[in-house]
C-alpha cells in the first residue's frame, strides 16, 4: 500500500488529509482529545515538508446538513494548540469558505474544513451521489492522505470515493494501526487473550465468531454479558439484555467448548436498583452472577471477577481489549474496567486497547498511555479488521 513517500515532493501541493477528529464534546468543551493528538504527526510531517494541508473530518452523526452542535471549530482550535501553529478554519466543507480558505494557504500552513457530514453526499448509500461530493472535495486538493483510522470501515465519500479521484496514500497513523492489528491476526504470540465489553453483544457478533477459532481465552464483561448469562439460564433482573441474541450466545458457548477456547464470564456482578443518574447517590451491591435480584440491574463485573479477569489478562502474551466492563463513568461502577486496564499495563507481551470507549476509559481513569503496547484510535474499525472484514478505506488505497 502507498505511504506518504509515494506522493513524492509535496512542497506547494494542496494535500487533503482525512483525519478522524471525532472526539467527545460537552458543549464546545473537548473531554478527550486523544484522537486529535494522534492526528498531529501526519499533519505536522506534511506541513514540515511544505505541503498546504487541508484537513477534513466528521464529528458525531449530524443528518447531512449543518448543525452547530457538531461544528469542528473547537477541534480546529485544539489542533492549532497542539501543532503550535495557526490553523485556518473553513465554515463549510466544499463551499465558498472552503475554497477561499484553501486558496489563502501558504506552503506549510494548515486548514480544517467544517464537518464533512454536514453534506448529505458524504454518507449517501448511492455511489454516484458520494462520487459527486467527492469530486467537490477533490477540487480543493492535489493529493489525498487517508489517516482517519477510526473511520476506514466506512464506505464514505471522504474516506473511499475521494481516493478514486486523487493520487492517494495512507498516513502514518493508519500505517501504525495496521502494523499492530496484523500482529494480532498473523500468528499472535500465545496465550492470546481477548477482553470484550461494551453494551451490545449485537455489535460484537462478527468478532466473537472469528475469535472462537483464533483466541485462547475470551473474557466477556460489560452490558453484553447479561445476554450470555441469560443464555446460561440465569435471570438478569433489569440488566441490559438482547433477547434476540440469547440463542446466538448459547451457540457461542457451545462452540467455544468444542474448539477448546475458554470463554470466561463474570461470577459476580455489581448491581444497583437504578442506572446511575446525577440526582441519586449510587447504592452498589455485589451479588452472584447467577443471583441478580429481579429489582436490580448489573452495572459492573464484581471484585472476584475483576481479579480473575486481571489474572487472565496478565497471563496473556498477546492481549486485545475492546469495551468497558461496566459504567466506568460513575466511580462506583468503574472498578472492573480499572482492573482490566491495570492488568493490560502489566502484560509481558503485546497489549492493545481497541479504540472508542475503552481508549477514552483508559485516559479518563488516569492511566499513563505509554504503559500500553498500543491504544487504537478506532473501535469499530479495529473490530471489523479482527473480524476479517475488508475495510473500504484501506482496500481503496491499493487500487
Ligand atoms: C467512531 O467514533 O467510531 C468513528 O469516528 C466513526 O464514527 P461513526 O461510527 O459515526 O462512523
Ligand atoms: Mg462508533
């Protein structure tokens, strides 16, 4: 696949960089800037080489038209702080402001375009509509660099179609992510331990399916665990449950047994009688996983399970983790996630935190990022890679 060097001398060229600057915001306050920091090296490299760098990204899921709540302006400001340089901001993506902003760039300067998903063409399911929007974007640049790893699993105009229209290369962030993921899928050092959490089992079916023939141990926590507990015949009270997946989970448990993969479920659960909310003090209680009271719901794995999960993680030589073990945003339900994160920092081998919520959890809980082998910027993208799916934003770069 083509890397930055393949673009040759970029001095004076307009280079459109697709980054994933989709960060969590409270109002205009960025609560975790991990993805912006991760995007800096490629942007800086291109600027240092004298390119006129035009950054495009989405933020959230606006409905194909401008929505001030999803403006990239605060993100552009933060990018400028991190680069230690002025970053111009266009108030549209391909309109007058974008055209003027890009035209005003000098060699080595950086501009950010407004949220690419303010344009219906970006996410259209119709090739022609996406293609037409991609040509608008292409007018702003002489070359394209794909560096938004978190979004390469999306067949969208600024990720996929644009690469059909401009000389294209992958950026260093994508390159680094792929290097690590390859180490997980090609002869991983064993034991290979995978920890899966997060709320919905339906988001993880493909990856579980695939890992049943690859991993040695699969630890399951988070909201998705209750569908597994139900599959084992336990009542789960008011916990998150996907009734239509109970059968699938039962099948996974049976297949794991046949294939010698160990699926580990929690034996104890931290419950409360209500989901945490601002105006109520949490009342956490530890119960057996097969004894969740009907008036309660599970919000974290319990202390015995946390210790057992941590042991299993520490015993791995290759460990991948995606999805928090509980509602870690509330301190009373953060211990399971904290224990797993801590154990990942102690792995003698390769430890990988799969993007999205788990990456944010690691940072919110105050862990030193350097203690992990790799923290991915892509949750969905890394899961789809592990599933063995083709990622459109990657595949298109080798065409
Ligand atoms: C993410 O946060 O998962 C990526 O930025 C992709 O966003 P999306 O799921 O809205 O496509
Ligand atoms: Mg997502």
